[in-house]
């Protein structure tokens, strides 16, 4: 699949404040003593599940996710999704049933006017919404260690029917740009039960990458 026009919004938080949200066998991954809550909005394109032929309608849609960053005892660093809003119902149902990923069917939109991108999410059940606008800045020639920590994630952990699974992934290094946050009105982070983020977030933009995921592997429980 392709991940395109990606907006990364991150807030630092104490690891202990989010540890309970991670699957069994996974602990918060930290950088300089803190971990991060991520709000990430983008467009998925040309999804090809298990084959090389993309699905033109079902495989292209907007998504916004709320995520944490974890690591297991084997040192595998990951994304842990707490919510995943998407605008196509069938992929939502398949991901919910197959891996118990926290997908939510939502009305969504992404528009671009020059260097300004606007992302919109409204859940079809409940009242949670998200509106995000940013201005794309200069490309980052060499990401900092923190920028690498936040974006270089080679898999995800998920609690699937009582088992913690790790799905390995691969993609090129993100081509990152600096970005200016113009507006942010978001209910999605609060809807997960996470503590309210404090202070201004870190904001980045990427035109995108092409990614692949492998077969899931079970995480051994501690002990």
C-alpha cells in the first residue's frame, strides 16, 4: 500500500501515563525519557492485499489514527494503534474481524491548496471529529534522532483475541518536511481515554512512502 500526504502530529508524555494502553508484552518506547502520542492523518492508496494488483476503490481512502509507540522484549519497536478512522466500510470490517485492529468507519476528506493541506474526520457513530490544517515547509535533509524515532517504525503490535501479535513492515525512510500547524480541533485523542496532551505538538509532513507488511508473529508473554 501507499501512504501519501501524511501529517504527523506528536505530543510528549510520561511513559507511565500510557503504559496501560499497550498490549501484553509491550512497553512504551522512550526517547530521552519520554514517549509520544501521535495523531497521524493521510491517504492510503493502491492497496494490494497479498497480490500485486491494487484495489482502485476499496484500496484508496483517507485514514486518521491515534497511536502510541511500543517495544517488546525482543527489541521490536512498533506502532500501537488506539483508533484508526477510515472512510471505506469493507476494509474497516475486515481489519476489525481479522486482527481486531481498532478501525472506525468515518466520513473523511483531504484537500490541498498549494502548500496547505486540510484533513477532516467525522465518525458515523458518536460525535468525535477531527479537523487539521498544516502548511508544508522545507524538506528535512537529515532527520534528527527524534524524528527518526517517531517515524522509523518497522511493524505494529496489536491485541488480537487475547494474543499480542507483531506484524513486521518495511518501507523506505520517510521523506520529511517541516510543517506549520494552522488549525487543530480534535476529539479523537480524547476518545481513546488517553491523557490530554499538553503544550504545542511537533508537526511534520511527508509526501509518502510505499509499504509492505508481512505475516503476524505472536509475542511471547513475559516470563
